[in-house]
C-alpha cells in the first residue's frame, strides 16, 4: 500500500473557470449537496436536507460529528513601496514555535511569508505599515523569513486583525469584500491561525448543527490550522516526487477518549479527516511503544513497521500514552498524504467540497470513494454544481 507511484495525470478533469464559485450562496445551508454511498445512485439535495442525506447513507442513528474549529486570520499585509503597487507580505506561519503561540506574541514575531515584488525588497530596507515594521532575515526558495516588530502592546493576532486583509484563495481572482469577513469563517471557528478556511464547514449554520445533535450526533472539535500549501498544485508527474505541506493539529484527550466508543465518525472537511487519520497513526505508534513524533511525515501511513490494529485499540493506546505523561491532548504537525490505495481507519462519513484537478485534496477523496469520483464530478458539472472554496458540497459514505 504505497501511493508513491501514482501518476497525477490520472486525477484530473476539465474545470471551466465559470464553474469556480466566486461568491458564497446565502443562506449557508442553501448549497447543493451531492450524496453518495458505495453501490447506490447519487442523490442531489441541499445542505439544509441533512436528515434526508443521512438517511440516504444509512447513518441516521448518530455518532460523532467532528468539526475543525480553526479560524482564518487576516494574513495579507500590504506595505507601501514608494512607487507602484505595495509589497504584499502573505503571513504563512511562525518560523519557530506553535501557531497559537505566534497569535499571542507581543512586540516581535519571526515568520515565514510569501512576498510579492520580492526582488524589489532590498536587503537593508525595513518596511513599515502603521507602526508595524518588517525586516527580511533570509530567503528559502520562494519563502522569506521576516522579523515583524511593533511597540503597541498588541498581540500578533490583533496586529493582523487591524492591519491585515482576508486571504481569499487565488482562484477567486478578486479582492475580499466586507461580506467575506463573516462568510469565509465557519460559525464554529474559535482558534485563530489558518490562512485558508476549512471550506466544508462554511455550509453549516447553528440550526443545522442543532438538527444533527437532535438526530443523535455529538459535536467533537479538533484543530488543524490550514496552511497556504493546501492550494499548492502537484507539480511532479509521480506523487513520490511531491513534497507534502505540513499543518499544525491539536486534538484533546477528551476527544480522543470520546471517539473510542465505536460509533460512526463524520468528518466535516478534508482538514478534519486528515487530523483524524493522523490521530489513528499516532495511536498505532503509541501501541507499538514508539515515542510520539512532533511531526508525522508524509509517508507515515504507509510504514510497514507499524502493526495493524483497530480504531479502538489505536485510540486507547494514544489516550493511555497521553495520560501517562500528564498531557491534555496532542499538539504537533501532520504532513501525511492520503491517497489511493489508503484505507480510512477513523472516518466513516466525509463532507467535503469539490476540489481542484490534480490536487492532494482530490487524492484524499479518491482514497475514500475510489475511481467513481470521476463519474460523480462529471455529474456535478452536468448539474451545475459550483466548485472549490465557496462552492457546493458532497457527503460521502466511505466505510
């Protein structure tokens, strides 16, 4: 079981620009919902028809609904350049330490940034934006290491909120508008740190959450702080040559213990799914006696040295490991690539949007439902579904 030999050309389709959603539908749960379970014909509903959707995939008895509660930060900073367009510094992540430590930083932060007009930024020049200074320390490929400094006593989170701009995905090809400040956040967003939204969560309203709780689902919250790498195209022909991006995850001991009961697990979005499958890998490592890593590497899911075990066994081993060390949960980074022929171990039901051709997110979907993804995407295009971040959604039974 190893996806290194996959040809990315096998995971493409024709996505016309006109089908890429530029604005979100209102209300949130008015989005279309393609519902599919193996062996059954797809159904075409709306997110507001969530009870009918669950009935279609035979999951009406409830379980755990897992939400990614990360919140998008105003990551685009525009520093005056003197002449012409300003320098755009796109904050990606802290150069050291955790995302949440960075959000709480005061006075100074060293961060990784993408810089527009990078070649025009001379080595000895310090940029300034309303009391915020930026000094470039080094360049690593297309990423600049920048020291930001300020003297207002504000946190980095507050600096971004006051001076930054919302980082809409590049394929929207428009500036953020006032409505995006609310619409490009989920209603359950709590922890600041992402530079892109967990977009399947954008379809949920408080009413829909209350409805599924009434149907027997409890709400479990995890955090994966989405990085700009989520939009990184696969540029190599074979997946073995593609470097997967790493993203910070937080999962509480309470959530790990709750998921042990064998009830179905429903992931809202690929970020929640990636977090949950990372938790399973960590549990396998804990059960084997390995020290839990601070970074789960790209190919960890395909390591033959890890013996097979059940979901419950993995979760119990991870919970015991954390309890024995007095830890309240796991915090680290995951770089894992989920692609065919990976078999999901934690996620039974996946809600997700329609993803870009030749993307690692599409590979994750293909791992969940198999080659039928091509037929479902073709049918969605035929029936005028809207694609990508502000687009419509799918509900897939994958176990």
